[in-house]
C-alpha cells in the first residue's frame, strides 16, 4: 500500500501560507509594522549583547534565531525557487536590525 500523504486540495494551509496571506492584506500593514518594529529592537539589542558585551545567553539566542531564519529561507528557496513576501520581510528585518545595532552602538544609545 502506497501512502502519499494528505491530498493537497484538502490539506490545511501552512503557517507560512497563512502569514503571507495576512501580509498581503493592506489593512493589516500597520500591525505588521508594529510587529517588525518590536522584532528590530529585540534583535538589535540581542546582537549588541552577544557581539559587544560577549554574553553567552544572547549569543545562544542569536544562534537559534539565525538557524531558524536560515532554515526557513532555505526551505522557501528550495520549494518555490524564490523568496516570498514573508521571508523577504524577515531578511529585511535582519538587515535593519544590524544597522540599528551599529547605530545604537555608535551613538551610545544602548
């Protein structure tokens, strides 16, 4: 007996598909901006604690988030051969977090 798994037509959408669907909804963009803003501050402060202060707990948290991000990006590229809006947003969040951490360190904010 060959089990091929659930029928794609009746399978429920994945969390990535649901999040991308919500990301395309223009009325939810202010909510996404708040979520991304919080992620920026949290990731930037974790970067500073790990890199500048050398805290092992922050480095571990940073490694976990980086591995999860890379696995998600790799899965998206392997499956669809391009980045979707959700994964592109996550990648931009990383870049902006690094820039925010550099700026905060330079101006002595954190």
